[in-house]
């Protein structure tokens, strides 16, 4: 072929071949060949084997993805399209050299280099390396050191608080009349996530608390700038009385429920009162006897006692008269067990990202469990934290046997403040990775795909419901915004790949519930397949029989609501998984059987994980007697519900209507889950961009064919 001709015009090199010229300008845009004269040799065919030896395959893949012009051939002697690469091309060599460590981010301006992050260097915990340090938004200050709590099971049941009706409802005093003893700078209104780093904000940590005036000063010292902590402000309004303000989910103006903070400088034998003044839910389990959790560091060190339920004079009430955003207050009293102790309060048993990593490190380091539990990185979160994927099954020498295995998919912590999910997941993993004969049988029968923490960013910063996109991930499972919602986008894609290979018997996402006691499930009515009618209710009914003092089948709902179409449960059901569930575990306790009127412990929730495994064996038992018995019970129960419904509608007791003629939706209420409609829509950063575009359009009078105030689509 004729040698390449090149000319120099306006400071840039033009190549005779149009595609080579395009590639040259494309690389110039990202910072290559700025003001440099390059001479190219003649055009030669290059074999795939030579390219692989030089590392050029990486560039070919990039070109293929970006331009769609290359056809990668697998034969070692097949030729790469001639116009793309040239033997000895300095452009190719420079691109290969520079793309190893330097990246050019066009968002930072053309030609601004930055070092490639060592992604995944310690992403998967191993005994040979340290844990991955959590990455925080740069707005967050973080104290040094990790906080760990011992696990402990109370020897006796912890009863609900019994309201007397005389509990005081303190008026809010505020910082105007009180003394601010702790305050961290809130994230700016209408801001959005930009970047993260290990350790959060740069520079020295500020002191948000007051200094003690001497040993006789009884002021409590508050702190929450640690994993999952979320106290924003503490105001001293009396000698031993404090008003507390929780930090709302980052980059939102809502979602306060979860709390976790530390106090120091305690005094024994004194009654303290704490009032959280900016809760947003009108109903709460605190009105039904739930107590907060207290952890004494001295008790943990000297007596081996961990988290326990404490509190008196508990009341949950509305504390603001504003109609736009009603605020509710939780107030309680407590006596600390020791002088000068370090104590923690929490809404429920904390389970942090570091707790998960320590557990996974133990699994990965175990020579037995690691044989049938493969730990992989599913993706990185928005902040760069690892989302882990566990594949659990018994190794098989026979590929045909592996191909016939059905899959079970489990996930937890899509809502970061619902730590209940992590404790249920912990119990499941403890059992399925054990040497129990039932666990071994389950590993022989199934392939388990487990995502133990879907929202590590939210867990780290102490959010209750949202990710760093400022949105509820469990309303966005249909998203196409991979960069804004990577955790659920990759989870959905993983499940799609599994469905292409094998049947998924069951999908279950573990959650926590703030308004109802016990454990229960939400499922999806299989109305379109009459032969499968009521089959989606069999697994929950079996679980209720295996856990009669914890699981309430009567609290289960199977209605498919339009407002919940973006949830994992409904999206997976529409993808073809008929047994698709959300399992809700209360923050409080049980009203059933021998555990009635007592709080759940972390061990109680772990036992739910064991019982899920037990129920799976019942559900798939070749002897179908249990299955058919449950189906018969469900049909009888549905007949009773329909008779009650017909009676309410004024029909006779002996109506001729058949139960199959009535929609299940007509006799079932909604799932009564949390209303996250305000957390739907664009991520916070795109929402801010949309507002800027609207403002620019109005200012310039250019609406691109829309009337003023019209919507802008991004």
C-alpha cells in the first residue's frame, strides 16, 4: 500500500487515512500528542498474536467499544483491520504506554492527567492483606479508629416497655434557650455527591463538642463521626436533659429514623432524659413498647455484657405544628451503669461495612468454607466501596450435575438503616457455610448467589434509607443509570445472567420494618398462571410453621402495587422469578407464642436465617405432602376471606360466587411499606443539573421548543 501522507495545518496533524485521522484527533482530545510532531511509518498488517504480545489488545477493546469499527478475531493469524493500527505507530505506542497509569478526564478539562486508582487491590478480603478502608464523601469528617462491639445474648427475654399514659411530652426548647454541646456542619442544601476518599474530609478533625471545665463538670460528650453514626446536634436543655437532632440522609432533606451515637462522661445513679426532635414518621414502634438499645463499654470489658434494651418514660409524639413537614419526637429516660463510662445508643443492633468485611475475611481465610464459598466483587459503589457477591455451592466434578442446579438469590441492606437484614443474612451464612448435614444437602441442591450489603455507602455514612445518589435504591431496580445506581444495576444484571443459565427458585431481599412487630413477607400474586395460583404463598406459610414465635403469616401481603414497581421484589418477579419476596423483620419484637411481648435479639434474627434454610428443604422436598397440605390450607383461608368480603358487600352467607371469580387484590390491603415516592426520580446530581438547565433556558429565552416551565429530560 502507499505510504501514509501527513500534513500539518493549524498546529494539528492530518492523516491521509480518514479513520487514522479520526483516531488521532480522538486521542488528542484526551490529552495525547499535544504540540508534538509524530511521523508514522508505512502501513503493515499486524497479526493478533503480535498485538497480544505487545499489549495492544487493550486498545483494540477500547476502540471496539467506543467506535464499533473493529472486529476482534480469535484466530492467532487473522488480520486486524489495516486502517486502525500501523507497525511502529508512535500513536499506538504512546497510547499503550500512557493508558497504563495515567488517565485524562474530560470533565476536568482536556489534557489534565490523573493517576489511575489501584482499583480492587484489596477489594476481596484475604488473610494476606488488610481490610478495605471505607471511602467517605469528602464532606464527612471521620474520627480515627474503628469501633467494635461484642456480641452478647441476654439470658432472659427483654420485655416491651408498658406505657402508663402518664409519660411526659417535653416541649422543645432549642438552642436559643439551651446550650449546644455537639454540632457537626450539615451538608449544604441542594448539594450532591462529588467525590470520596478514605477517611473523609481532608485536614485535621474539628472539635464539635464543648470542653469540660473540670472533673466536676457533668456535661455529656457526644460523638457520631464513625461508621453508621448520624447525630447532627445535641443541645443541653437541663442539668441532665438533652435534645438531639439526627442528620438526614446525605443529599436529601428527609429520612430520619435510624440513630447511633456515643456519649462519654456519664454519671451513675442519675436519670438522664434524651429527646430526638426531628423524626418524620407519624407512627412508630416506640409507641408500642419498643425500647432503645444501650451499650456500656465498661460492662463489655469487665462483664462481657453487650447491647441491651434500656429506657423508661418512653413516648413518641408530634412536636411541631408546621403543616408542610410535621416533626415527631422520641423521648426516653435512662440511668447509666457506671461513672465516667463510654456508652452508645442505637435504634437497632449496628452492623457496619467493616463488620461485614471482618466476617468475609474469616470466611475467605477458612480452608474448608472457602472451598464452597467463592467471594467476588460484584461492583464498586458510587463512592468506590466494594459490593461483594458470594457464590455458595458444593463443587461438582460433573458439569451436567451443576447445570441442573437451581439458584437461590438473597440480598440485604438496600436500606442502610435496616440493620435487621444483616443479622438475618449473618444467620443464613453461618448455617449454609456450616458442616450441618442439612447445609451440605442444600449446597448439593442449589447455587446460592448472595449480595450481603447492597448499599455500603449508605451504611458507612449512617443513612437510613438512601444511597449517595439521594434516592431510595429499592425504588430504582428498573433504572438504566448504571453510573448513578451501580449496586442495583449490577445486581439485576447478575440475576439476568443467572436466569439465562438456570431456574431461580427463590429471590428474597432482607429488610427491617419500623411500624409492625414480628417477621413477615411481601410477595407477588401469580394471577397470570392459574396452575400456580397461591403457590407464591406456600414458602411464607411454611416459614411461619417453622418459626411460630417469630414469623406472622397473617401479616404477609402479596399485592402488586403500581407505586412499588421499582422494588427488587416486583422487578425480579417480572423477570420470571415467581417466588420473589421482601422479608421484613421488625425493629422491636414478637407478639407470638413464647416470645410474645418481648424484643428480638440479634440471635433471634440470626435464627431466622437458619430457618430460611430449613424451609427451603421443606419447600423442595420430593415428598410433596407438606407442600400440598399448605396449598390446601391456603385455599381454605382464601375461601374464608372471600366469604367475609362478600358479607361486607351485602351478599348472602351462601353466595354462589366462586373464590376463583374474585381478584386476590380485591380482598387484600396494600403492603403498607414506607412511602418512598419522594425518593423516586433522578439522582441528586442529575436533578441539580436539570435545575441549572431550566434556569439557563429561562434566562436565555431558549426553551428548545418547550413552553416556559416545561420539563427537561436528561
